C-alpha cells in the first residue's frame, strides 16, 4: 500500500510560510543532515535556509555506517537519509543506539508504505518520502522548538528480561550486560529491577540504591530504579522518552505474574526469556510461548517484536541427569538463541561482562549484528502449532 500520492506538486513547497518560523523559533536549532546525496542535502538545506534555520552541519555518512560520536549530543535535530532501508526495527534500534534521545529524528527515504511509517511513528521517529514530503520539515522543526519540556517525540527501546524462575541469575546477567554496553554507549539508560525479583541491585552494583522507587544515578549514563509493589504491571513510571534504552527485569515464574505478561510484551521492543536447566523454568517458558502465540493471533504487530531465549547456566551442569540443549529445544519447539556458561569463581564473575556470551547478547540489544540474524522466535513454534 502506498503512503503518498505519486502526483508531485513541487511548486507548492513553501505554502506554509508562517512568520512564526522566521521570528527565531528555528534559528536556534542545531541541525545535522546525515547523507552522502549531494542533491538531497542541497534540497534540505534550501528549505531550512528559507525558514531561517541556519545552524546546519552535514555529516557525510551512509545510514549503515553510523557510529557513536560524543559530539552528536550537541544537535537538536537529525535529518537522516535512509534511502531504501525498510526494516523499521533495525532503523529504530540504530537510532536509539547512536542518536541522543532528546534529539528529534527525521528520516528521508524511498519506502512508500503506510505500515512502515506507522511503525516508526510509534517510536516517535518522523518519516518523509524523498522528493514528495520535504516541505514538511519546517513544521516538524517548529513542533520541536515549541515544546519546552520534551521537544523530542522519540521513544527509546524497551528491552524486557523475563526470568522463568527465581534465582537463576537474571539480574546478574543484566548487570553484566549493562557493564558491557556502557563501553560503547554513553546515552541515557534506565534499569528497572522489578518487584517480582530479589531486588538486590545495591549488591550487584556495589552502591546504595534508593528502595522507595526513585531512580538512582549509578554512572553518568545509567540510572537504576527499584519497582514498588503497587507499580507492577502499571508502568506509569516509565519515561522511555528520556532514555535511549530502558531495561525491565521481571520474574514471570511466579503464578501471580501470568496475567501480566501481555502488558509487558506490549510495551517492549525486545523480549528475552531467561531459563536454566530446571524443568520448571522450561515449562514456564513454554507456557509464555503459547500465551505469546495467542497474542499474535489477536495482534499481528506482536510478531514484529524480537523474542529471544537465553539459557543461563547459573549452576554447575551434571551432564547425566541435567536436560541437554537439544532436549530443551525440542520441548520448546524452537532453538535457544544464547547460552551463558556457569562461572565458577568470584574472580571470573567480576570479569563476566567481558565474556563472548555477554558480548553476543549486547550485540542483540544495541543492534550490531552484522550477520543479520534477526528472526522471530515464534515462527518455528507457530508452524509446529499449525501442524
């Protein structure tokens, strides 16, 4: 389905010549144009100049070549040429990794699709079709400049780690992940340790954490919040528009959590089911898969989210009685995406954030998978259910 009409009317590019644009609203904005297309850069620059937006810097980069740059925090607006890139999830992940959450982001591309534009809009990312919609840029800039409290409409990525049993090391895994991604990300991150967990963040981070629900600044880029009992399943406290990444930590192995799974799935971009070799944790994961499958039948957009299974060996493996990977995969009806080996010593545990296993999970979270391994882990399960 086409998003825009094919009728061009370039003679009306600047019909909305509002004096408010000229009076200084846009002149103070710092704007980055990310493109290697000289003609597109000139077209955008001409529109910006007409509305007195003169603080412009051209970053000669392809979208796929973007990388973190500490100087990018100085920009209010990013106008990015994505050409024919059509994977909305990949785009959103890349934007949230490299672009400060407080900066408004306008994508210019060639994908004439309503669904594509709507998926990006849900993340607060503007999409304009090249050659047909550039005249809308000043209106978006004006909206940014007129909103004082939260000028950017972007929503950061929400990543949920759902432990399928208590005491299997999910929070420890998350802390190691946070330590790892902090090596390559300097933008705001929020970690919420859920009320269904052991709530031992102070021990894991080796620093005092507020127990009454206020977020504690642990590092320059990381805040940690302990979820309160009356906040479970409400998520009203989440301000994902202030954080590039929000990580939620919950234990779905509790019977009382079963009817709350849909809520956390709906607000998440990436969902990890954390299991160990205990049969109970694997059964909980199986039940969760079935519940997610039912959600997909009602809302096909759920399948656009990324679901991943992580087997966390938090205890030594006794190979004879323990369930093996192949047994677990057969029962679940889908492969295990990540396996974290048991760490036998305190010394090695302190360096666990540097392991290849944690590095692989970090790759999935911040979108650096060059092998393009993206898949919906529901598909093998759904196909099996159909049979």
